[in-house]
């Protein structure tokens, strides 16, 4: 009996040892996503992850999607790195099958730089780079590099006539960039400043994903400063103010980049406007059906419970320092009109409201109502009427204090009620333009190409940003830096090859399920008649 017990214990210990060794080999030092992302500077706004495997490259070979996003020149540079480094016979076995991380960073000169970070296998010796320098005919000149306390090398690539700077981090993880300043940032990383603040996919999701994308919303503003000369652009503004991180997996399509996953809201950070919608339930998106055909971009918002949204919004005013001003406004309205505007407004509010910017720089708000006639009667108390269904709100910042931050662009707006919709605009001409759109059904939803794009989107959400590239071109021309707009207009393939982009957040357990779609252009875009 004692002999059997000893044998059993030995077998158990052997099994445990084999299991540890097996899983250690499955996840060698440097292959863990979190460990690799620790070596990425914390000012990364977006990180793209994929596996350095021939199957990934074969799937997208000849597909214009990535070339349109990065531009042919940048994609060509990355492909040259792959061919001359990762596929070099001296290096390939150490980097094959490893996950590659390409992160986007702003530079001190307000330009955008890319950082490539990837682990080597545990048996890789940096001295192999010295052998690379001696390899005949490889078109690469290798010289030593010292960046802070980290060692590396500078690779001059003849085919590109450019230097690529590479440094070694802990656990055989390597970081490289065409920007020496960015590599110097890597050398100065403190673990508290680096990118693990990003939400990560689970190990199983990561293993099953063809590619992944990680977004740090708090770092999007510096990225936008590199793109736009207009510091006050409201494109994607509410998302740029969101305290949260997204981790999304790629769904393969030949004509669209589609990612889905989760956005984690940072509850301990300063609360942002979009955080409020995480407490709601997803709502069927119907308001988009009456967006004008000239829509350039829009932010659509949806609530399942208007009363709870009102309470959440009131709490947000308190934390944002607007509570006193809010109280003074509604007390004044109560005293002057005898109307409890806030309570009655939310009783008539529908589930959806949206802010729209058209290709002609028009700003519109479209708000769904339960009863347009009753809302018209209510608003008469706080407006200067121009006719029986329209007027101008008499009180400053009323839309902001009824619906929140996205409506701050409307101080003393004009309004129009059509059926069960409340339309807001800053001029009567904008209202007349939309009235013509509505009566003559000149909607974006009538465009067949929009229909193809819309079919890729989730039917339910709480927050949706949408941009139609052709309609946004003149806005880009006004607001983008000249060199950026020149690339947008002339790069082939480029962003002008896309029809539209959508980013959707659907509430799920006080966070968000997230869908991202970027669809290639296959047809013409409707223009204003």
C-alpha cells in the first residue's frame, strides 16, 4: 500500500511538472499580451495587434483595406520591414508566430509616429543582429544604438533610404520605429506610465482573433491635434471625452474593417457625458432613417428610461460643476411661466436624440417625441413663436440642461416640430432646409450605398458616431491641417476610398459592447438636390 502511495505521489508530481513546462512553453516570456503592452508608451491612442503568420498576410494580400487606412507609402514601409527583417533567414524562426503590436503616437512636433513592438522567442540572442550586418546582399546596414539604459541597433534599410531604430526591452521584447524620438520614449518608460491601462481581450478571445485593436479614449485628443488645425472640432468629440478603453476583435470582410468587443468605462475617473448611457438598455436605432442626405457626421444617443437618464444627468451636472446654474435656470422658468419644464419635457421625450452636421456646415438636432403636439404646447411657454409649430427658445442653454453636453452647441436655438420630432438649429434657414428634406423625403437612408453600409451596423445601441466621408470632405478641408487634407484628397488608395465609418456603444452591465465599422466606397454618394 505504501509503495502504491509513493508511486502515485511521484506520478502526480511528474504530471504537475509536465503541465507547468507545457504551459510555460505555450506562453514563453514575452508572448503575453499584457507583458508586451507594458513596453508601449502610455500616450498610445490606438494599438493594432496581429499574428506574424503567413496566413494573416495571405488573407489580406491585394486587399486595399489596410493600404487605404495607412496609405500606400506607410504600408509599403511596414511590408519592407516584414520582408527584410521578420522573413530574413537569420531572424524568421525567432519571430514567426509571435504577435505584432503597432501603436499610434503623437510626437512633440505634432506629427504621428508608429511604434512596432513584438517579442522574440526565448532562445533569441541579440548578437544575431551582428550576423545580420555581415549577411551579404541584404540591403541593411546595422550600427549599435544606445537609448537611455537600453541597448539596440540602428538599421539603415537601403530599399527605403531610411533608418529604423530598434531597442531591446525586458523578456526579449523589441520595440522599433522610424522615429528616433519615439524609441527614446520607449527607453524612458516607467511601468506606471505604460500602456497596460488598456483593456485587454481574454486569452481565449485573443487566441481566436485574426487581429485586435485597442483604444485609449483619453489619448485621442493629442492624436486629433496632429490631424486637425481646428482645436474645437466636434468630430468624435463625445468619444474623446469618454473615460474608458476598448478591446475589439476583427471580423473578416473583404470590403470593410469590422471590429467588435467591449469598452470598459473607468468609473473612478472624471465622469464623462457618454458614461451616463452605460446605465441604460440598448435601443432600436430608428432616428437615422430621417437623417438628411447631406449628413457629414452625427452623434446619436438613445435611452431606454428617460426618468433614470434625467437623474443620471442631474448627477453629472453636480460633478461637472453645473448644478447651481441648472437649478437657477429651471427655478427661473418655474417662476416666470409656472411650468415644471423639466418634469414635463422628460414625460414627452422619446428614446432617441441626435446631433447632425451636414456637408454645408449646418448643425441640427433631431429629438424623438412621444407626442409632438403636446411638446409644441409645452415649448410655447418658454419660446418666442414664429408660427404655430416653430419658434426660438427664450432661455439660454436650455438644450444643454435638458439633454446634456452634446447639445451645448445650441444656446438659443430655433425649433420646429414635425410629427413626433423636435428639430433644433441655430438659424431659421437651417430649419427650413431640414423641413424641405423631411417633406420631400430626401433622406440618407434612401441612398442604396448607405443601405449597404447600414446593414453592417448593429440594430441596437445607446451611442453611435457615424461619418460619411464624401459628405465630410469640405469640413475636412476647413478643419484639417493642409498636409493631412492633401493626403486625404490625393492619396491612392486612401481614406477617400471609404464610404463611411461607424462606432457604436451598446450598454452591457454598466460598460459597453462595441461595434466598429469602416466600409469601402463602392458607389456614389447622394448630394443635395
